């Protein structure tokens, strides 16, 4: 009886350990997706500002000539 109880405890600990590892993996994936989304937003914003800034400088340069 002690052997089966020990085996049950080992299986339970292994399952709990597996669940913890799976949650850490899911959290890492979520953080990665969030970082990718933030990067896309930053790249879009910088690109838009750069385009607008280039247009403004060209307008000023044309008025100076």
C-alpha cells in the first residue's frame, strides 16, 4: 500500500510541475506577442512622423528657393 501511495504522490507532483511549466510557457508567449504588437505600433508611428516631417522640410525648402 505504501508503494502505491508513493507512486500516486510522485505522479501528482509531476502533473503539478508540468502545469507550472506550461503556464510559464504561455506567459512567455503572451509577453512576446505583446512586445511584437508594441513594436509594430512604434514602427508605424515613427514611419508616419518621418513621412510628415519629410513633407514639411520639403515644403520649407521649396519656399526658400
